[in-house]
């Protein structure tokens, strides 16, 4: 099964958020075809959550909240992303600003 290029997927996520009234932007640009994409949801109250992709049993993309079930301090979310940069310098970060904490991911969340 062919995977969607990262850049196209990112543009679609930004559009989904915009349609719902939430600004979203690329804050780190990765490899346009195959870069891993992380989604940071900024609640605009100095807290955030970071969603990271993983793969389910059947090869489908599944998202996990990498910073835990509850929102964390924005600095903790940024530290998580800084740590990821040491392992993979070619990743994307899309930041969504949404007071309700909506992520607009259509794939399953674990």
C-alpha cells in the first residue's frame, strides 16, 4: 500500500484544523516525502500535548499522546520534541492552537 507523502498529509491536517476554526502551522519542516510527523496541540494556556505516530497490528497508523494522557507544560512538550530531534533530524512538527485540545487526527488514537 502506498503511503501519502508527509508534505501532503501535513497540508491536509492544517486544512482540517482551519475548517474547524483552529490555526495550525508547520513549526518544523522535515523530509517532504517520508519525514515523521508529530502534532503538538497548544491549548493557549501554557499547556500542550504532543501526538506521535506509531503502527498498529495491521500496519495502520495509530497516534499516541507521547506526553501522557493529560496536557503538560508547554516547556515539557518542547523538551520532548527537542529530544526527538537528536534521534531523527528529518521530522515535521505541526502545531495546532486549540483551547479545547482538539488534534484533528483521523487515524486511531491510543
